[in-house]
C-alpha cells in the first residue's frame, strides 16, 4: 500500500486522471460518466438540501432509502429483505467492501477473488491482515475454470468475494459458477461477499444476484451503490443487504469508519431506485450502443477486443499493434493518440502479470461525440 519511501501510492485511477488532465487527452481511464444522471434524482437532492436534510442521518441509513433498497430487491430479484434490519447504507460500495472485510477477516484468514479484480480488493484484504487468493479469468472470454475455483477455496477461506458484472472485464458470471461458489462456501463455512455495483448495466446476459440462489442468503453480504446506476459516482451512496446478524457486524465497523454519510443524497437515491423499469433498461441500452461504438473503434485501430457483457469497460489487447506492455502503451497513449486508458496489470498481482501484460482497459461511459473523437484518434495508432 506504501511505496519504497513510505509514501501512499496513488491509485491507478487517480494517476491516469491526472495524466489526462495534464495532457488534455480524452480520459477513458477512470470509470465515471460525463453526463449527469436522471433529472428527478438530481432534483430530489436539491430538494432535500432545501428541506434541511443536512445533519447526521441514522447510522444504519435513512428509512426512506432502506425501504427503497428493499423494494428494489423485491421488484428486480424477488428477494424479500427486511428494510429495518437487513439493509445498511454505506459511503459507496467502497465503504461497504471495507467495513465488510474488516468485520469478517482476521489476521491470516484467506479471501478468494477472481483475478483481475477491482484494485480496492487487494488493498482492503491486506489492510484487514488477510491473505489474498485468486482464481484467474483469462482473455478474451474470462470464464473461470471450476477446478481452479474449487482448489482456491479451503477451510482457511473466510470470504469468497465475487464481483459480477465484473470490473475490469465486463464479464457476467454464469449461474453454474455462482452455484459452485455457494457450494464451496457451504462446504468450507465461508462468507460470500458480492459486489454488484454494475447490476443494471448489462447488455443481454442477465445478472443473477448470488443471494437468490438456494443456500446463499444466510451467508451472503450483497453490495451495491447508486453511483453507476444513476450516474452519480461522486455522491458515494452505497448499501449492503444481508441477514440481520451480518448487517450488525458490518455496522459495528462502519460506525467508526464514517459513522454516517450523505444525508441529502440518501432520499435522492431512494427516488432513483423507485424510477420505472424503463429508466433502467433505457440506460443499459444507451450504454450498450456506446460499448459497440468504442469496441468497433478499437478493433478498427488494430486492437483485439473482448466485447463486455456489462459494465463501463472494454479490455483490449494491444499485442496485435506491437505493444507487449499495456503500462508502457498507457504512458505513451496521451502523446501518441490523445487518449488515456488503464493497464489491466493494475488489477493483477505483480507476480502474475504475464497473461495480462498487453491488455488495456478503456471506459465507454462517455458521450457519443467523445467516443467518436477517441476512436478517430486511436485510428492513427496502427
Ligand atoms: N466495486 C466495483 C467493481 C467498482 O467498479 C467500483 C468503482 N466504481 C466500486 C466498487 C466503488 O463504488 P463506489 O463508488 O460506490 O464506492
Ligand atoms: N470504479 C472506477 C474505475 O474502476 C473508479 C474508481 C476509483 O477512481 N477509485 O475506474
């Protein structure tokens, strides 16, 4: 977590956004949309501020949001969640991940994730004193090998941390894989933590919350957030849904991390969760068109592309362009093409870089004109 001189190493997202700002390149690095979310949601936040919702909310979250989360789980997934005891509001999915891992992982406990994985996972497992075990996902189809998954989970495993839809690959785990995760968690008495922040941003493949599978609910902490669904990544309103005993354990940690967060944004995200189905499906359809635009542009530029089934990102292989090292390409890309991406190596342990070295992640959660400009610039690379 600290570099050789004891300084905090900046996250790859902060580093790449700074590079984009410095060079004026188009920032397809950090995943945030360049358009605001739905007007009703923005207006609800303004209204809440005007109405004086500006002091500490309850530690577990405001009732209006906990009820909206419970209603959302029922509407989309048929899950019955008790708003009073089985929902906890957090400062984004990030705090939900941090508080959950700190709550359940003791020194030496193992945490199994797929790899590549969102960069916060390795950092938080380390912070909790845990040992990070990984199961590889391989370009371009990212399907995990069931035998490798089975071998990674043992009696030392405290948590299996899954992320579907997945960052950075855009893969959606299939039902068989999710069922295997549940079976392994039962066999080894592990807790399942599932990061589903891209739950609504799918392009055909359906998202199945692992908590809906038989045997899963009682040992699962499900994490989501309003940032992606409502294009409000700066608001940091996230939540967990889990059995009351697990919620209590996570709340015990959260109360000394942030205590509470985001009072006026909580009712606003509740408004968002109550929007009609069409909002969610239209947003996914719009994003799908952006995926196609950027995927086509990257292919035309000479990259080999893995077309994602969900999320904000495309992973592209720069090897056909003669680049063996994505990190080198990402450093040169602002000058060579006026675009910023993120090397996939940032999502992989330093000892296991080989299979990922020439891969670069590009975000497509940007306006059409921006993506068209970016693909035109990338066309000059070949
Ligand atoms: N999990 C994944 C997989 C993500 O991509 C992100 C980043 N947006 C987060 C968690 C963090 O979410 P939040 O901004 O709600 O903390
Ligand atoms: N989740 C976003 C990404 O993967 C940004 C997260 C961050 O900046 N920490 O790009």
